[in-house]
């Protein structure tokens, strides 16, 4: 059962259509994803989501591939199939190796480099309950050379991943066919 329609370009305002194009171009997708189309009914929400994506996911010092892996890890932890599929596709677009993606999907296995595994574990812990973060969790990231700006980017990516999983799960959107092809 669909809770919300997927708003097509012909049915939205010029403002919404422009955000669709900016999102598609910025993310490197061949088409506008369902996650964005469902938000087309609310230009304000769509603009806010695009602002988050631009400033949290596409900008900053932490590599986008690391942020995409954060999204995959949190999507797996929160059992959001849409976000898992979408951000796995993003990882592949960015050239992340399948073995790395598989290790993230299988519970942050020992196959991951220590730095990436510790970043992802921190992000998943932050997403599950930020009050559970301890000084040792921050110290572990600093031991890997992350500074305050990069740690804040990890926190922001974790926060945005939670935001995205709530939208995807509450709206019951289906995974895009383009994600399966990636």
C-alpha cells in the first residue's frame, strides 16, 4: 500500500522540479529517486532535505564514500531497505569495493579497515542513542586522526541517516529500479 504518491515532474512546481534536477545531478543518479519524488508534495520539506544532502553528504572534509557507508550501516541497523539499497548504489557509483559494502551489511565485520569500522560503529551508536556515546568513543576516532570537524560530520551523517530512514519507512516508498541496476 502506498501512503504517498510519487510526484512526477509534470505535476510539480518549477521550484520543486529544479530541486529534483539539482538532487539528481548532485547525487550522480540517472533519474530522480522515489525518496525525493515522495517529498515533492511538500516544497518546504524537499528544500530542507536537499539542503541537508548538499551540506552534510556532498560537502565537508570527510569523504563522501565514508558518509555513504555510514548511511548503509545505519540503514542495516534500522532495517530500512530503501536506504540500504539507495546508499549501497551510491557506494558503488563512488567506487567502493563490493567486499567493503558486504562487510558493512554483515555487521561491520573485521574485514573492514580499523578506521572505517570505528567510524561506522561510532555512527551507528550515535544513531541508536547519542546519549550512549562515551569519551572513549570520541578518543577512538581521534586516534585515527579525525579532528573535531570530521567527528561532527560523522555525527551529522548519522543524524541525517536517521532522518532519511524515518521518511523512507513512514512513507513506504519502494526501492528504485535504478538502484538494482547499479
